[in-house]
């Protein structure tokens, strides 16, 4: 199980399982990513534009309504 690889652990293993279907060390060694998405950078809504394909937003929800 990938969670027993040093530095991985249960939380990161769960992410690897869900997002890239890596369950074992063998899966990880045979995984060749075709793109890189930098998830370390957070953006505010006023910083984004149409050229940005993958982003993470940072903000604060001040109110919401439920419909239906």
C-alpha cells in the first residue's frame, strides 16, 4: 500500500488514490504525468483571467442562500 512509503502517509495516499489512481509503489513508479498543476499558489478572484486554466481561489464567504 502506498501509504506505507516514507513521506506519504494516509492523507496523501488518499489523494493519490482518488486523483491519479496510484495505490502501490509499483503504480507510482509507472506513473508518468502528462502535465503539472501547481497547487501551491493561491489566487484572489481579482487576480484571475481567462488564460488561467487551473487555479485555486482564496476568499471569504460572507453570506449564502439555499434555494429549492
